């Protein structure tokens, strides 16, 4: 899976990044390598959060899919 990350230079030095497709998913690092490691970990964390099971009506299905 590929996902777009917007990388910014931090005013105090280093970098920070945000993931537009996942609101609230962001991270920072002193170097680009550290940032890339941190943002990948943040994305994995954001995508692994369990959400409340939706209420099912008659005929509704809940599916899990791999992306």
C-alpha cells in the first residue's frame, strides 16, 4: 500500500509530516530518516485502531478487507 505524506521543515529544525488521508496522523523527526521511520510507525498505529462495532440491521454485513 502506498500513501501520500506531506513533509514540512520544522521552524526549530528537523522535519514534521502529516498524512492527509488519515486526519490527525502526523509525526516528526530530527533527520529525514528518523521522520520516515516515525511517520511509518504513526500510520501503522492510526490504521490499527479498533473502532466500535457498527450496529447491524437485517441484511447488513460487516466485512474486513486488506489494503
